[in-house]
C-alpha cells in the first residue's frame, strides 16, 4: 500500500502470453465473518515505523475491527490514542495463511472522504528477511480521498535493485458493495471489479525483476487515515468512517477439477412468484421484499453443468426475528434444504447466508419457499464446488497447447517487408500491436501447418509484437521491422 508513482513500463508487461485454457477455481480458504473474525487473522497495532512506511496518521487498534450482521467493519475514528489523533484497524494473515497463485477476492463497500485510504492487499511472506519492496506487494484494491477511481498495483524490487511499481485504475461507486478480485498465475496478474477486468501485468519468467511474484503471500485489510498518498488533511466530518467487508475468499486453479460455474441471480428477476413485491435496494437496483410465510419465487432454466456439490448463497435482510427459506428444484420435486435467516437489524441491513447442496447435472427451475417469512432478499449466487474430474479433457487440451506453442515459428527476424509464420493452426487469430499497445494488423489463418506470409511493408520501422491465439492457447513473439 505505497504511493503510486508514474512509471514508464514496457508494453510487453501488458500483453499476456499465458494459455487461455479455462481455469478451474476451487475454494481453498474463506472468511465469511458470519460468527466473528477468523483466527487466521492477526492484528497489527500502533503507529508503525514512519507511520507504517507511509507517514500515516492513525494508531491501529484491534478494537476498531468488529463484526456486525455477518460483515467485518473496520472503523476509522477521530480519537486521541497514544501519540495519534485518529484510530483505525489493520489485520493480516501473516503466519497463519498464505497463498501462491490463485483467485483472491473480497466483497467490500468503502468510505470516502479527504484523508481516507482503505486497502485490500498482499505482501510476500519473506518480508521479515528481505524487507520491502524486495518481498513484493500486490494491491488488490486501494482508494484515496473522494476520487471515483479504485486502484490495482504491484510493487517490487526490479533487476537494478530499485523500487518499481505498475498500476491501473477504474471508476466505480465505491460506497456500494463491489467484488474486488485478482487472478494470479505464473504468467500474469489480472485485476477485476465485479468480474470486469481493468488491469493486467505479465510476470512470466520474472520479467523485469518480477521474480518476487512467484512466492507465497499473505493477506491484509486496513483503513488508513492520512499519509503520503491521500495527504495530511483529514475531513473529520466524515469520521467515524466504516470499511465494510462481506467476505474474503481464495481459490486455487485445480487442473484436475471442473471449473466453478458461478451464477448470480438477481432476486427480482423471478419468472413467477406468489405474494412478494419488489422495492429499491440500498445496495443498488432492487430487492424482493414483503415476504410472508408461504410466499415463493421461481427462476427458470438455471444450468448446473455437472453433478455434485454446489454452494448456494443468499443476500438477505430482516428487521424482525428472522425467518427460514427452503430451496428446491422443479416446482418442489427436489427439496435442496433450508436456511435460517437472522435478524440483521433492518430491512436494508444485508448479510449473506448459505448452504451446500447436492444437485444432479442439468437445466432446472430453481425455487425459494418462505417456510417462515419476515425477510428480504437481494440476490442468489450458485457456485460449483465440484472436483469431479475432466482429467482426460485437460490432458488432451494441454497436449494440444504444448504442440501449438512448440511448433509455431516466425521468421526472418528482423524483417523488411514480409514475415513467414509457420505452424499456426487453422482458425488461429493473428494480431500485431506496436510498442504503444495499438493494434496495427489482424489476420486469420485459413490453412493448418503451412507457411503464412504476412505483409508488413506498410509498418514503420521499429519493434512489434505478434500474438497468435487459437482455442487452446496463445503465443506472443516480438519482432523487428527494419
């Protein structure tokens, strides 16, 4: 969580040369904050060295992290404590849980105000021995002040021993809940908000000194007040400020598994119902409310691609004693099970409840029945937990990928007017981009394994990248036009 400096970066960092085979995300760790804060988190307290390296103004205390209605709340306060005039919380999984590669995500709503700096990020396990930035840092989410942008950044020690960083950003309404995610493997780190990618870096083979990003990393959550990036003016009228975390989850890419089939169903998009009404939702859009005992909702054509276990999550709220929902398939022909809904303290105070069910593969009508009413629902999320194998398919895919990558050749390099491409499969798409990332030419291969001649006579002299992509893999080669 360091100040982001402008850094000229090679375009090669923005071109992923990784394979495009589907990733098979298997949930390996999570904290839903349903029954408190997991013991996998430890708290960092105090002012830190040089304000935690950023001249931050707060004193971190564990008391500033609480759980309310199944959500982690980190609160920044105007409070004199120690030598500081502000307090907040910073928590980490160092020494408890760490991860190398995978999908790491959290559903978070952020506060805004001059001087506020919330973050969800990662540091290398070896920070105690090598220090920062040699340990590496992956910022999944950072936000400062009242900016509309959220940032995703990496920091590292490059091959010259200097601090380097590279970041991207995108605009969202940070006060609402959003899903902030990275997908990280041996080749790339990609950043997403609500499933939409906004940034990517290439770390393959430790390019430009990025070998730090092939180690184990632990997680951090914190809400800083002031510092080098947000500045040292604090709008105290925005305090106390609350950073709300619905959940944190980590997945690994299991090559022997079936890819998770995540489906998010907005509750108001039912095909039929009895007794319920739609209303505006504090988390955006609409939710279903006025649910009484005996009411129901049905959703048609929900696909379950494989037989096995599925995690079904329900985003619910209740201002009374809670209630109970029952999930079923095909108008009650298969009852999946019941979930109790707690009193969340308000009709728009949302929490997530869930259960794991076993479902046969197929396309089904999914239904919810109010065994006991008195609750609202915003959405339903269905996630496959299956590891029932596609080993033969994946092995075949990897064999095709390997063959594709090994046999493709591009010559001569450097070239003057024409390139020869050998070994690309029929149907492969070819793109040529310049050093500024601008697409300058595209072609499609019509024949397999034969030489394809590419006319580059119209290109200006300089360096370019040619990217070849088929259904199984992709490959990037740099070439020089004389």
